[in-house]
């Protein structure tokens, strides 16, 4: 498959993350860049929630339920808005909005919105171009797939959705449980990927998967990041707009430690910035005016939180953690501004803060999972990685580190920016706890919602640090511009443009060509490139997998050892396997195959009923190697070459497909 063939998948991905959200957001009275940035959040929410309803109502998963759900959701929001205006008269409620922490700009007119959209589009286009370049270097081929541990499950879930026409978060776990749902699993990512494939009528799961990966990098992330930075600086010139795009594109270096594996979490992280930005606007922080009715904005946040939870619940934890210090500041300011004039209303702010903290603690405790991972750094190393904007990376980003310092200075000097110290303190605290603190009960409670992964907290920390870096670039450029304006010699258009171009080149070279970025790109690429030594699926095994659809009759299962990568025969090529996930067998028949398959000829009474029950006719032999350090033993798959009743059908190097003839 050539890159040009991936373009329809990319177009479909853009349409799916933008159009439903635009319709729903417009119905909720979102306007301008707020609408553009929130569109992906609302689109992903629509996909995930629609999948749950479609599954519950036994409606086949396709583009049509999504279109219907989008229309109903948009109509519902229009009706709610009309009730708000005509019946409830919520202007009293609108007045509860916290007075601006700093002076706001004028309310946006239609002309101003158009100009703002044009200005904000510049950094998004810059990110899209750089992200596409990064994407091609990482993925290498449109149908490549990542060999990350979790990706076996994720790819197989997408195939399972296409086969069963059900993308509900309460159904997808059934892929690992013989078609029986075993609980909740956040499936927004899988729903998005499956919709890309379904929209094109394609069964090419890797291509749809990669298109979703690209759209997250090139569209979803820059829209939200630019919106968040605009909360601090609503009017920035073209020089900073381009710099902002380059800075946003460095998120790849920070998330590179998990973006080839933890795709649901990565999607949630990409969606976090715009929701956080709208929340702080609702609370009255920053320098932009909230031009959406407050009650409708709050409703959009509630809807978006559902989407974040269905993308990955830990994203909701991050949102609550970031908003906690901001909310406390908001409550205190509200209390102090009203305690002399309206004591009852002033106390409402304090009561609201108390209830908010209780909700925060309840959600945090409810989201607990487990934490059995040791710290990966010393305190000094963790501090250095913060200051050099390179969490979990050995290569420092000196240029971003310098801008981080200037951003911190600007946050001290500018009252309108000081509130960001709250989310920064939270992110830094979480980072030190996960990366450098020794094991303790408190650490377990604090981090178990993130499964104790340093890489997950590194992504959250990266979002906070890149905002400070962006503020540093704005601050530095404003100083440079002011000096040039004050100088008769340098106050010329060509000088300013030359300085801007030089800044772009230095920033691009300093973030994309040196520092942690090259290592991050090559690190992710190593998971996508199939070689003779690939740990999950090597070139011999992949070549055999490609032949399977023509060799295995439809509906017939292939027995497999999930710990050697053979489970991907299902996700990549749609060939049914007995074990589609890295787990223990969960039926008596699967246990029999694991332990006794190679004795089918000598123990037909034991093995043959299991083969017939599972409709198994073939077995994949990829050897006894494993792509993990904790594999399970599969003695029934050993020595198949010399076991009677197993006929080689196809092979590629050491990989062999056998037909099971022992029970005929």
C-alpha cells in the first residue's frame, strides 16, 4: 500500500473528528475557536456514547447510527438552549460567573471571530505539516502496525468491532472472553478507528488505525493546544503563531515513550487541553472572554467529561487534578469579593469548593486500580528532566529548557498568568511521586489511576510544560519586538520579518533536529518496522500471516500461542484465532489445547472434542520465543513438526502453519 492510498483514510479521520463535534458544538452555542477546538472532543464523545447506545439497542455499528445520534444530540441541545432562554430565564445563573481575574478583551464579533480563526489556523497548519513528517518517519508504511504489548488487544478489538458490529465500551472486552462481555473497557479509540474503516467500506484495520493516529497528532492536539494558549494570550502576531506550532509539535518527543502502545490513553491526553481551557474560561481566568452562555458551556463540559472517560478514565483524573488548585483560587476570590456585600452568596463559593474537593477525592479513590511499578529516576534526574522538558528521555531539550525559564519568569511577572502555577505544581508533584518517590501506600493511592506508569504522568507533565514554553516564547518575542520598536535603526519591516524567520529556523532546528526528538522518532519507529529480529512479529511470521486469509476457510479458527505475536493474525488479517489476547485460557477447551494439542493423535478423546467445540482446524507455530518477559508455557504447541496428525500447509522461515488432521 502506497502513501497516496492512505489519503482517503486520513480524510475520513478528519471528517469524523470534526463534523459531528462542529454540529453538536454549534447547537450548544459554541463559537469561533472554542467551537473548532472543542469539535474533536465532542466528536469522540458522540462516537463513544453512540456506540454504547447502539450496543444496548442492538443497532448494528456503522456511520448511520452516528449520524442519527449527532442529529438527535444537536437537536436536544438546541431545545435545551431555547428552554434556557425562554422558560428558565437563566440570566441570573449567567451572572454567577466569576468576575474576570484580569481585564478581558472586547466580546467577539463575527468579524473578530473570522480574524481569530485565521490567526489560530497558522500554528495548526504548522503542526499538521510537521506532524505528518513525523508520522511518516515513525510509521514507515501506511499498513504498518506497532508491536507494543497492549497493541495486540487494541488491534484485535477493532477487528472484533468490524466483525460483530458492536463498538460499545461494555462489549469490546468480549474479544478476550469468547464473545461474552466481561465488563467496561473505554473504547472511544476503537470506535473512532472502526468508524474510519466503516466509512470507507474497508477491512484494512492497520490503515484505519494509522489514520486515527495521524489525525490525533496533526489535528486534534494542535486545535486544543492553541486554544489553551489563547486563554493566556488571545492576540499574538504571525511570528509567535508559527513558533507556537513548532512548540506544539514537540509533544511527540514527550509522548514517544507510550504513543506506540497506549493509544486510548494517548487519545485522552490529546483531548485534555481544550476541555481544560474551556473550564478555566468558565471560572473567569485568562485574558479571553467566554462568549458562550455560561450554562451551555457547563453543559458542554459535562458532555466532554463523559467523552474523556470513554477515551481513558485517567484523563478525567488529570482534568480534576489540574482544576483543583484553579477552583480553590476561584472560590477564594469569589468569597473575598462578596463577603462584605452578600455573605450567603460568598459562603456558596466556600461550600462549592468543599463539595468539589469531596468529589475530587471520591473520583480519585473510585478510579484506583493497582500500582506495582518502582520509581525510575532519582530526585535529581526527575528535576533535570523537568527543567529540560524531556521527561523519561536521556536527551535534553536545551532550547525548550531556556524558553521554560522565560515562561516561568513571565508567569511570575504577569498576574493574568499566575494561576497556571496551580496545574504546574500538581503535574510536578505527580511526576516526582511516580518517577522518584519510594513505594508507599500514599503513592499507590495517588498513582494507581495511572497504573503507576511514569510514561503516563510524563504525558500530563509535558502538556503543562509546553504551555509554559509557549508563554516563554511569547514573552521573549514581545521583548524583542519592543526593543526593535524603540530603535530607529531596527524598527523596519524587513528586520522584524528577518528576526521572525530566524526564530522559526532556530526553534525548528533546536526542537526537531537535535535533542530528544530524533531519539523519540526512532524509538517509536522501532515498534513499527518489521525486521527478522522484531520481538512480536518478525518478517518470517508476517509473511506467513499474509497468506492466511487464502489458506484458512472463513469461520475456521487457528490455534495459537498469544505470547509469540500470532494473535495478531486476527487483528491484521481477520483470521480467527483461539487466543486473541495475552492472557490465560478461560475455558476448559483452551486449557486442553494449551497443554495437550500436540497429543491429538495419541489422546483424541481429550483433544478432539476441544478442537470441535472451538472449530479449530489449523495451528500457527511461531516457535517458543515470546515478546514479553513473563510468558506462559504452551507445552501443547511444542514439537509439532514431529507430532503425528499435523500437516504443514505453508511456511516462511521458522514460521509454519499446520493443518490438524489428527481428528479426521
